[in-house]
C-alpha cells in the first residue's frame, strides 16, 4: 500500500473465532527509502496509515465475500462493520532488513521490532464506508480503549496516536 509516497507492507489473516468474523493485522513494514520512508514516517502518521491498511483489507474481494458484501457500503446509510478486528501490534522501534527480490534486486525494509504476538485491538468496533460526496473511504473507530493484554515498557502499540 502506498501512503504519502511511501510503500507499506502488512500481513493479516482472517477467519472465524468463536462464531465471530475476525481480521488480524500481525505486521506492518515500510520499504526503507530515507529520509522520507522510514519507521519514523509510520510513527508520525500511525492512525492514517493503519486506517488506510484497514481500507485496503476491506476492499479485498476475499474479505468482501467473507463478510457477505458486494462492496464497501455507502455512507451514511451503510457501514462495513469489522467486528473482532485485531489491529494493535506491540513493538519497540524498527530494524532494517534486506530482501532479495525474485528479479535479483534488493529492497531495504524497516520492520517493526515486535515484542510479542499477543492479540490486541485498538478499539472495540471499526467501521468503514464510502463517502460519495468526498469520494473517499471513511474509517470510524468506536471505543477508545485498547483491548487485550497491555504492552510492557519499553514497548508500545500503533494505537497510541
């Protein structure tokens, strides 16, 4: 996903857990291109980047099918409700990784230095809809508390915008 000229890569999974549809983001990385595209660029735009990732996930045909939708509903009459969305990652800084691509080129990536793989959510409920007037997707978060185990210092989550 490209945000402000920087490429962000993410890993997520989805499935059913105790009868609930679940989507979990397990990793967010930035293609390292200093000075603009670094872990710090994520830090300064955490909420917007995380929201953009959620929109990208919500637009995936498999996710729309999984949720039983033909597309992201239009605002304000419809909402894509992403229940049990695990989007909080506990991490402490970034480290640089060198990836050898299939074509023989090298890409430098900054990866979150994850503290654990515990499941956490930034908010209780996240909804996405498409605003036809503004011509953009709108992400709304309901509830302001982190759910799941707290990160232990010096780690923090990407929820702390």
